[in-house]
C-alpha cells in the first residue's frame, strides 16, 4: 500500500520498516525502540492517526506469519494493547474519520484466536498479560473469557497478570462487552438507556457531571465544534475498561463560540439549553469554560 499519503505525526513511510524491525528485533531494547517510533508516529498517547490502521494490519499479519522473535512478539503485543485502547486523534476528528478506533479494534479482535493460542503456548507472563489485556478490552464471549481465566490463572504469580485476570473475570457477568462498543449514541444508549445528548442530560435537572474534557476541535469548513468527554458509568451496568465511558458531542451549524481557560483533569458540568435549531451547549470545569451556540447537537462515535 501507499504509506506516503497517510496522516501521522512522523514520516509514515518509515512505519513499515519499523514494524519489521520490531517484529524481528534481537533484543528487548531494539524491539522497544522500534515500537516507540511507531507509537510516536501513528498513535502518540493512544491518539490514533490514519496510519494506525495499516500499522495494526501489518502487525497482525506479521504475528500470523510466525516470523517474529520473542522480543519482537512482546513489543508487538504491547503495541496492539495501545491500539486497542486508542481513540481518534483531534486531526482525525476534524477530518471526519471518527471510526478509526473501531476499525483498529476490529483488526485486533480478528487476531484474538491466534493470540489466545500464543498465550497458552507461552510461559512468558508479559505475553500472557498482553493477551489478557486485549481479551478484557475486546472479547465479548463469557465462555472464552472464562476459559482464559482458567488457562492462565493456575500458575500466574505476577501481580500485574493477577490483576488483569481479575479484571477479565469481573466482566463475565456484564451484559455489555467491548466487542459491542461503537462509541457515541449507540453505547450511551446501552449504558444509560438513552441515545441522544438531550436524553443523557435529561437524567439530571442540573446538567450532567463529567470527569474531564479530553479535547475540543473546530472544523472550519463545516462550522462544527467537537467536544470529547468522559462520564462515569452508572450502576448496575458495568463496562470492561473500568467505570467510565467516553462520548463525543458534535455541535454543527455553529453561530457562536466562547472558549476560555486551559483544559484540566477535573470534574465539570455539561449543560444543554434551547430547542431544535437553536441550542446552547455549556461545558465548565475549574478555570475552563466553553459555550457553543449552534443549530444541531449530536453524539458521535
């Protein structure tokens, strides 16, 4: 494929060779360095750029081929964990590609049977930990999850692996799996029982408390503003990656925008006023304040 035109932080043409170097690395240091270059270019801090999808496909193909070293396999699994937990970068959101996270997860999910076999064959707890992390994130079958807990739990001794197995086991009784995750309205409907931002906010007469705003972006060509937030999931529902969900609100037909103060990791309040054609969305947390006047507000994946 043509890598040169892909969106990435670094030079995307270096990525195929970095994947090969990682998979064939002769020691952990060189494998780790190659993986670091890939992450910095295609998914820095789990923010997925366009190049992350072909990277995921190349790594999956390399693992399936069996042509990898032990250090290379460990680094490749760690990279897949980062990809599976990734979210669209601001660049991809502005470009309108809000599905890249789902596509990357699908690539990794299709590889799970191979990874389960490798995990059973390996005595390396690092390999097993990565496989367990991916299963906790992506495996929707309670039977398969239970089998992995039984297969890996007998001789597990590392604290991280034991913790991962507990997390995997905790998901056995959940009716929501990450294999069903699609972000935005569909998952919010599953967790909250509602599917629009107005319905979500209608659960509270004072607006809805969120944990943090991850980012906001402005699409000048479409007069749109996107806000990515994290909410606390409400009991008795559970989600496999913790007690929170991420959603993205997109304001379109923006007629007014006020943004003041820096984004911080702190709780805040999201409020929505108005009616169809004339909405006002407010987000505030500590010193950060944003007010968006727009024609429509929707939840996006």
